[in-house]
């Protein structure tokens, strides 16, 4: 099992940030609101690009979980698709 390490300077790793925020239940009615809350943290993170690049190196398509660098598992699956443009709408 891989241990997920947060890059130095990651806003999600700061004291007071609830780590559960980044692992919303995609079957829950509040899923969109929880994803939006996680994305707000990621939006200003100084290591967002490094975080996403690291996760994309090892996270297997179809087995992704959580909000990472403001992206959902489906969005990261799309990024891993060789025919994808490289753009993700993580607004």
C-alpha cells in the first residue's frame, strides 16, 4: 500500500485543514459542495502542479480517489487519457 505524502508547503497539510474534506463520498448528496470546498483550498496552493504531477505518476486509472490538486478522480482519469487535451475544468 502506498502512503500518500503531502508536498512541503501544501495548503491541505496545514493545521486546521480537515483531511476528510479531500475524500468526499461520491454517493452523498453533498458531494458537489464538498468537492467545491476542497477545490477552494487547492486553488491557491503553491504546490498544486507538483501535487497533481506526483499523483498522476502512480495513481492507476479507474482506481483513483479523492480530490487532488482540485481535480476529481474522473477528471484525473480524463487527464491520463492519451487523447485528452490536457485541460480540466476544476472551477
